[in-house]
């Protein structure tokens, strides 16, 4: 192997993906129009090259990526950079203070506006098309910026920020977010993942270009009607205090479909700035323990799992269409609103199954990154890490597509919000785990 082949090169770029003011915002079951910007939304790209192998990982400050946007962006990026589309990971951080640009709720509100005004005043610009263009722009710029780099990797622990939001209750049920200090809570229905995976990208011995940080905690800590990147924004600002003003935080959200920031044992609520700064200090402290990646061996593999979808009959679909008119009101229970939205959203995924793309990127014999679609339950991410032959395994959710929640079989049996809001039938999550573990094993042995 030549010296050129052995040397790892990387480039980083950031693109502004903030929508226009007045665009609908995502995250909740009602129409919420943006009124300003707390902090800009970005797409942050990391392009890696080693010999003839090329890959790109892009992290976006939005709630999710539609498969249409992902497909177009990856295909265009391949055409303009030569990076194989299969080697491009597009991930959403899951910020609840970004744009609502796809899914059944967006479609319903859009059609309602067009019927009333003849056009949709909230969508004067084609945001999905602009998003595709900005994603491609970020990948192209990062590709143009590649230089020789040194990676360092470490896994540390972060306690006190993340909590499983599903609970066994005294009546035998399992409920999500049952309220703080609720006397009917028996115990949490699942674990958390306190691990913080860090891959630092250094340009030379001292200059930190960027870091990929992976932590399992829902990005729903801000609220309001101002665009915001949630707690990763504050994490980046804090890390820049020690790593330099041009440092870029690439935040890959861990599997947190059942994890949030609410400690039900106290009325005190953790704030976005506190969460971000605390996580950043944990990351900064871990860098002294990070080990240089002495022998990088970049590779990427993928598998497509045909996961079974939930199915509903014509009568249920028709009822869901009627119930959509009550979403965001007090005329229908919350879970019935969620069910109506889910049923209509499923109509965009015709057929008994849906493709779930699982990606694995090997950085070295010690470090790998896994990309999964959807809001994945923490137990599934933990299962991948436990079985992984790579000591440093970062598992990132909401990559390429957003088919809603992906619970465990156990959670489906227990019920509550996440299972009602899932499009996948029981077993789909476990199929992804099996595929990821297989790919990790193949890459470790190759």
C-alpha cells in the first residue's frame, strides 16, 4: 500500500439551510409559523478520502429528511463530485424548531391553504428544492477543501442529561411523558445510552477542524416559533472557546426515539444552553483520552432492509381523512390525532414493506459509524454497539429517510405514543440491528 493510499484526507463545509420567515415549523401536531431566527440552521458536511475510497457525511439542523430530498441530493452530489451516492450519509439532528416541509401534516395544511387562498402563503419558496441544492453545495465545498488529517477517537459518558420517557404505571400501562412528580409512576420502561462517541478531525498536530459527536437525546429542548438548532448549537459555541472560532461540530443524534431531557423526579427543567454546554464540557474533557487513529482504513457498506409496514383498511383510511380536520384541536384525543396522521402518512408508502437503508462507515479497525433511518429506540442502538467489533461505534439515527418511530418488539407490546406514531410493523427495528451488525462484522474482517 502506497503512502498516498494510507494517508487520510478530509474536508469540512457548512451551508445555511434556514427557511424563510413565515414557513411552517415542524415537531408538533398543529400549524406553527416561524416568526424569526434564534440561531441559523445549517447542513454540515464532512468528506473523507483515502486512496480511491470516498465518502461524505452530512448533518442537518432539521427534524428529518424526506426520501425524495435525500435521493435527489445524493444523486446530484455523485454527479458533481464523483462520490458514490451509496457512500453519502445524510442525517437530520431532529430539531423541533426547523421547517415542516414534508409528511401528511404538511400536505394537509398545504392543501387547505391552497383551497382557501389559491396558493400556499407559507410556501412562497420551494424549500425542498433549496435544501437539495444546499446539501449538494456543502458536499462540493467540503470535497474541494480536503487536506491531510489525523483522526482521534474516544467514547466517554454523559450522565444527568438524558432520561427514558416511557414509564410503567401503577395501572399496568406504559405511558410516555406521564408528567413530572407523577405519583402513579412505577419505573422507567427502558434504559438510556449515556455514551458519547467522539471522532476528532485534526489538521496538523493542534488545529481541530471538526468533531463528529454522537449522543442519544431528543432535540426538543427549545420550543417556540424561532428557528433554532437546539442544544447542539450551544455545544458548538462552548467547544469553540477551546478549539477555535472556526471549529465545526458535526452532531449525529444517537438512537433516542424513547429518550428526552425531562427528569420526572423534579420540577426543574433542563434548558437548551445548559444541555449543550454540559455536553460540550464532557466532550472537551474526553479529548485528553482520545486515541490517534494510527492506521485509517476508510470503507463503506450498505444494506437495504425491507421492513413490514402497518396496514389499514379503506374504512380506517377514510376515518383518518375526516379526523385530520381535528388535528391540533381539542375535538379529538391526542393519540387519535396521532393515529390519523400516521395512517394518512402511510399512504405515501404504498405496499406491504418499506426500504430501510442501513449504512456503515469504517474509519479504522477501531472506529466505525452506523447510519439508520427513523427515530430509533435506544435499545436497538445499544444492541448494535454491544455486538459491534469496533470499540468506538457511533450509531446515528434519522439518516436518509424519516419513516417515523422504530420501536422494539417489547415496546410495541407495551403501546403508547411512539408505537401509535410508528409506520413500521413490529420486528422492523430488529431487522435493522441484524443488518448493521452483519455489515460491521464484514468490515472488521475485510
